[in-house]
């Protein structure tokens, strides 16, 4: 009996030792990044494992002998390898899977660094080409949709009749956000109230969002942050010719075309866009909620590559727009004693961009660039017209160099901004201005070992009217684990005073006195933010990414518009206290195969701490939340559902508004060259006119209404995108 027990024990020991384990790290062949959620299975069995955040997996209980292990991952070619167990090779085994399509490394331009987005201390949000394509389907006329659906960004409508809009980041007014095109500041001042509405998205490669003070990078104006619109550039291997047609149920028609091609030494891109919008009145009050719009844009660029290390390009951005809103009968060309009100915005824009860069044999890069912009705008209502021209220029030279653990960029720039008012109103004092600002800057990224990167920067600007502005900035990137990264940063900013802000825009600049630069101080800011990003795998197939941001900004000398003693005119003055904005943003992303779920929440507490009061900033919701569910089948289907919640707000008279929810649904079918799409925007028909009248009597001279909710209601749009040739050529 003892012998039998001994034999069974020996047999069990032999069986246990004949079971083997297999450990591997799975990476992408092109970028060597870990393939989170990749699978490995012993062929012919259900025995397998899923890769963790490091791409690592272990298969247990593999019997002795020869076995085939199958490795697979989404959008990568399946690989089969044969192993004999027990293994005679060292573990873990490195397995590379070839991608079916090469994933592009994201490099951001807004930080002036050539580092990838995962390796820079400044927090940057990037809207890539795929997501831009989705937003272009929802709104092909401008970038408002792209920005509005980003966490912590609000698009504030300033006119019920002409639908002019301003961008707000983290609750701060639009004048505190710098809007760039390929790093050039082309949209500011007088053009700011229309800029968001006049930039179509089809020629964009990506949109970069930097929240918080960024004046060290680009000078005054970037107190709340900056938005850099990065255009597509010609590629010799991937020419593109794309046409897009879009029709809305709100009677708007838009046509876009983009052409890009490069030969050996030269290349070009050409983007054209045209919109025809019929005045639209969903609430049937005989006033337009979407104005009549006639607009056209033509943006050509020419590229020259004389050597492999030298590049020069020159571009022109042009736009013409006639935006007419108000009484529908007046818009249609008929007036009487009761139907006389309209608001017309007629604008013309032309801007040039010149960029030269040369890379030296020892690694340094010299960059020189210049832009010149011209903007002409007239705002006309009965018995009042505000007209003017803005001429602005931007010139810069910088030198950058990268080493093993550090990179530098130093430079100098010159910015000019001149506004001339062309007024026929004899009772209005001239409100033009002319600013000249020079600046020098330096920025350094330093690797502090493998887990920390320090970014430090300093800018000193000098304005001929207001003197010097020192602008330091400091950011730290920490990478304690492969799953977790954190960023902490802060800096200072400033904004030169002009009459162009949201309050003046609402009043169509009527009865507003000039700014007295002898008594008015520039606005200044001090701000910081902290965020962390965590990636993990839930179960065997679901990947999850969490990004949590906390922010704080304090404004001093904030420029406010105050009525005079009798209330007949308005004067600009520096506020007697600070404006403080603080809050948090949460973004969560789940991915399972072709399915994606995005959850977002933003909290913004914007306090006006002046005039002996402590008030939440009007028309600024404290709470915003949203969810987007997407199904994307490569080159076949794209289906999306979204829901957004906006919390209650305070009107300018300090009464509270209603909170509201809007929903949207999008469907797109892609074929080889043709894509068809249908989008239901705000299909719950949420609009402000359901809660209050949009027009304050009398109709012959209506007062401005605070805009705190959508005014156009449900809008269904559909169309097609046709690629004569494109990236798959």
C-alpha cells in the first residue's frame, strides 16, 4: 500500500512539473508601444491570456511538447509562433505585431517643441483628423462644433439676430483665448466676435488646445489658453482631392473642396468653401434665429523644398461674409412702419502666412516667419453703424536645438495691431488704437532621469504704451508608472485693453466711449493647473483611460464696461477687485473593439470679486456634463450618439436660468471613394425660446436678450464626401 501511495505521489509531481508557463511582451512593430489588450492563445485550446498596460501576458498550464501560440490585436496582423516546452529560451519573449495601418505619432506644434504629446510637461488636448472628420459631418461651415464639445469649453452666442459667437475656456471671456492658425495669431481684436464662425474645418489636420496661461509661448492674450489650428500639408505619397456637400433642415447649404499634392521640390494645398443660409425662424416669432448668410473662403498655400533640410511655404487666408438677421420681412426686402429692424455684419478678411525653416547639419533648426492680416467689418442696425478696419502683423525668428536629455528654443518677435474706426456718427469720439509689442523668449525641456521632465520658460514683452511684461512659466511631467502620468504647471499672462469684448459686442458698440490708455491698466493673470492621466485594462478586453484636471486662474485689473451717472453712455474701467476662476475637468474613455464610450464633466466656479460683491459670472454654468457613444467599423460604418447637460446659469440681471439637456445622433456609411452621412443635432429640440421670449419689445427696436441656451433647436443635416483620390492611393 505504501508503495502505491509513493508511486502516485511521484506521478503527481511529474504531472505538475510537466505544466509550463509562457510569458511575452507584445508591442507594435512600427512604434514599439505596448499593445494593451492584445491576446495570446494556445492553438486548439481555450488556454490564453490578455496583455496588461505594459503589453505583458502569461499563459499558464501548458503541457510539455510542441505548441503553436496565436497572437492577435485589433488593426494588427495575426501572428503564429511555434514553441517546444519546456522552453529553452529566456522569458519574457518580445513579440512584435505588424499594424494593418500605421498609427501616426502625435506631435504638437502649439508647445514649440518637437516632442510627442506623451513626453511634454505642458498639458495639450489634441483633436485628431478622425475626430475632426466626425465634427465636420455635424457642422461643415465652421469649427464651433469642434470646440463646443470639448470639455471645459463654452461657445457663447452674443447676438440673437446675427448668431455671433465667442469661445470661452474655463469660464473666461473670449478675449482671453488666443486663436492661432499654424502658430500664427490671425484672429483677435475686431475679428474675434466672428472668428469661430468663419473657420471651416475640412483643411485641418488637428486642433490643439492648451488650457491655462500660455502667454510665455505666444505673448499677450493667451490668459485662458490657446487654440492652434494645424492645417494639412502636402505629402508626395498621399495626394488628396476631397469634395464635401452638406444640406441642413434649417435651409443651409455648404460646399467644401480640398486639394493637396506634392512633387519632388514643390507642393500646394487649396481649400475653398461656400455657404448659403436662408434665414431660419424655428420659434415663429418672425425674427431670425439663424441669420441669412452668404459666405465664401479661399485658402491657397504654396510649398517649396529646395533641399532635404530646408522648407518654405506661403499661404493666404481669405473670407467674405454677409450675415443679415432680424425681422424676416426686412431680410426679405420689405419694410413698413412696424417691420424695420435688422442687424447686418458685413466682413472681409485677408491674411498672409510666410514660414521658412532650415535644419543645420549639427542639429539646430532656424525658423523665420511672418503674417499680415487685414479685417474689415461693418455692423449696421437702424440708426446706427459701427465700421472699422484692423491691420495686424506678426514676425518671429527662433532657434531650436535638441540634445539627448534637453532641448532649447530661443527667439524674438514683433507684433503690431492697429484699429481704425470709420464712422459717420458725429457724436462718437474716435476709438481707434495702435499697439506695437516686441518680445524675447526662451524655453527649455529637461529630462530629470527616466520619470520626470521639467519645462521652464521666460518671455519678456515690451509694449510702447504700457511698458514691460515679464512672463515666467514652469511645468513638470511625472511618470511614476507606465499606467500613471501627472502634470503640474503654471504661469503669468497679460492682455492689452481694447474695446472688443463680449459686453461691447452685445451692444453693437453703441454709446461706448474710447479707452483712456493713460488711466487704464492692462489685465494681468496668474494661473496654474494639475492633472493626472491613468490607463488600465478592465477584465480581458476593455481599456480605460482617465484624465483629471484641476485649474485656478486669478485676473487683476479686469476690464469692465460700466454705465455713466445718467446711464446714457458706457465707459471701460479696471475692476476694483479680482476675477477668480477655479474648477475641475474629468474625462473618461472606454474602448472595446469597435466601440468607444466617452464621459466628461466640467466644473467652473468663476467669481467676480469686485464692486463689493461676490457673484458668479453671468452666463457661465458651473456644471457641464456629456457622454458620447461611438461605433466605428473601419472604412464602413460610423455611428454615434451624444448627450450633453448644461447646468443653470445666472443672467446679467442675476435671475437664474433653466438647466437643459441636448442630444444628437450621427450615422455615416463609407465606401471606397464615397461617404454618405446623416446627422440629427439637438433632436430633442431644446431651445431658449421654449423658456422665454427671444425678443424684448418693441419689435421696431428690440433689446438684446441674454443667450444661455441653443436658439436654433433641432437641425438635421446630411450630405456626402467624395474623394477623387486620397491617402489610400
